[in-house]
C-alpha cells in the first residue's frame, strides 16, 4: 500500500547537484516536499543552487569529491543528520565526460574518468546503502549514457565506465531486491548543459539533434520525469533496468 511518506517527505541524495541536470532534479524533489541533500565538487555551484532554490532547511548541500573516501564519509554523516538515519532515494548523477583519443589516453587519464563515472558510484552507493536498508523500500538511480549503445570515438574511457555501470546496476539490483530496494539506470543523450555547450562542437550537437526521432536539443528537464518516476511507488516492480532517454536516437 502506498502511503503519504512514500510519495513525499522522502530523504533524497543527489550527486552532481550543482550541474544542469542535477539542479533540475533537486528542484523536482523539493517541489514534491522531499528533503534533498545535494553534493558536488564545486562549492560555488552549490552556493548558486541554494540561492536559486531558496528552499531553506529542505535543501542541505555539502561540497565533496565522490572518489574520495573521506569526502563520501562526510557526505554520509550529512545525510544521516538530515534524514534521521534514513535515506530513501539515491540519485547518482555526477559525471565527467572529456574527449581524448585512445592513443592519447594515459593511465592517469583513464583512471580519472573511471574513478568519477564508475568507482565513485560504487563508493557513494556502498557507503549510503546502510542508510537505505531496514526500511522495506528504497530507490537507487544511476546515470549512465546513451553513448554506450553506438560507442564514441574519443571517449573510450567514458563509454567503458558507463557500460560497466550497467553491470553494476543489474548485479546490485539482484543483491538488494529482498530489502525492497530497486536499482535502475537512466541513459541520457547529449544534453544541453553548461559543459556540453562549452566543450562540444556545434556540428556534433547538430548531428545529435538531426539523428533523433524528436528533432530538438535535449534539455536537463527531459530527464526529470523519468528519474522521478523511477523514484516513485509507481516503479515498485521495476529494477535492474536501463531507461534510455535520448529523444529516439537509439531505440533498444
């Protein structure tokens, strides 16, 4: 049976909360009456988020690096205080998607991209899981990338990490299902956030737009509904799945 606490008043953690997609997700959960803990590497981005949201005590922010164990422990302590020892929804949204040719990808570059896009998801999830168990329900939603379907030249490191995240999502779903926790992955297409506008060639963005069934740029808001659905009681029986949200570029 769905209760009022299942649909609002939840404790939600969003990583990458200072980015365009993360901020849109934070707003949606706050509008629903949830308490949101937002984390990001950029303290300035989090300060701007707080100003923009004007949410008062319903929004708690903490700067930190999801690949740093001490930072993640501090994040867990913040979530514990904000939620009274409970976490209902974890949205792993942080990401890093540089371009390097494979021949120019040094071991250090490889490790950095894998750390943020895969190992950091493990570290946050592993640390937060004790706050999610014992309540009979919970939601973990991981951000992958639609780039894993065709493969992308210049992003072997990034696509490898996001492909690995699919295995992480499916296998973890098997482990935590008995605790009532679902684990799913959303795979966005190229989304018009600040880093994309600054670093992606206009012709690449145009090719994405032209290749979609819905021929327009993908916006951060396009990802809010799918994530909110997966976090809701309506998705109680959905787990281990990949929901591709790219306007019909890739149909799987």
